[in-house]
């Protein structure tokens, strides 16, 4: 059970005082009856709430898949630069949204956006070993010794030891395309891992997290809600 004004706030960008004014102004109904009491307790999953005649469409949490373009900050807010939250359509915006697992500003691909802290913790905790799959374009060929270093768990230039990772060359050449799977999420990890074996990453995109692949129909900058099956596929089965 939750206060009506708090429930309204949780479903969008309203402040508690703005929600209270809506309720006291007679613009909110609960189960078809106007309610003017912001403190009324109700269950948003079982009771029908409308605002100005439109259904609130209550959801306890939001889970969105975003195809992040380059040049966008992967944070909740920034006073000077555009963020992944700024890309969301109005109908998906609500208080408390954040990216669950960041990408560098110049990295493309899959970002999950949610307001469910427990879900994000399960996804990002190194002890759960949720795989993240990337493709990277390198500035030089990857040697057999460098590939083996990834399999063994590379040591970064600052001495940090990484978990064993998987690397596969997809396109040979002077600037090869490789696929990388990691099971943790250290700061700039992919770029730092390749730097440790003498390679520079010149392009990077994340394609998958856990069992969830980036929807190929999502253009850069677009997002959509996860299905129940997709949400379940991300985390390892217990």
C-alpha cells in the first residue's frame, strides 16, 4: 500500500507537492471515484488510477533497453552534456531512472535503464558473473599471446587483475574486428584490457548483457521496454 501522492510521483516526473495539487484539485480518480486525499493508501497494481481521465498505467519499476549512440554520457544527469536519460521519450520518464551498467561516452550499444536498484545490483555484482558481449575494432592485429592473456585474465597497466575473458577475431586485417566477452565491469575495462596487451580500441559497441541481445530494430538513440522474458533472461538462474 502506498500514499496516492507518492504513487503518482513514482510514475513520472511530478514532485510530491505537484501530485498533491492534482489530487486536491479533483483531477485524480481511484476505481472510478474522484479522490481529493493525497494521503490515501492504495495498491497501484490492483486499483485503477486515472489522471485527467487517462489511466495511470502503473508499473512498480521500469526496465528499458536503449541503443546508445556515441557522444552521449551514460549517467542519470549532467548539467552540461546530454545523457542517456535525456534520450527517453516522455512516456518512459520517471523519477529515479539510471543506467544499470555504464558505457564510455564514445562507446555505442546496449544500455539498460531502470529505477530498480535491486535488479541493477544483481546485474552488476561481479559475484554473479553476468556476461557482457562487445565488438571492438583495434588499431593493430591481435597476437596469439595477447589473446591468451585475455583467457588467463589480463593484468591492467595499473596492476588490477581482471577475471578471465573471451576474445575471438571476427575480421582479420590491419585493423581487426574482435568480439570480447567479459564477466565484470571495471572502469573503461575493455579499452584498458587491450591497452595492457599493446592494442588501441578505435571503435567499441556492446551487443549483449546476460541472455539479452540488443534489438537490431532499435536505431541509435531509440529505446523500448523489456518484455518479461527478456528481463528474466539477463540474470543467471538461481
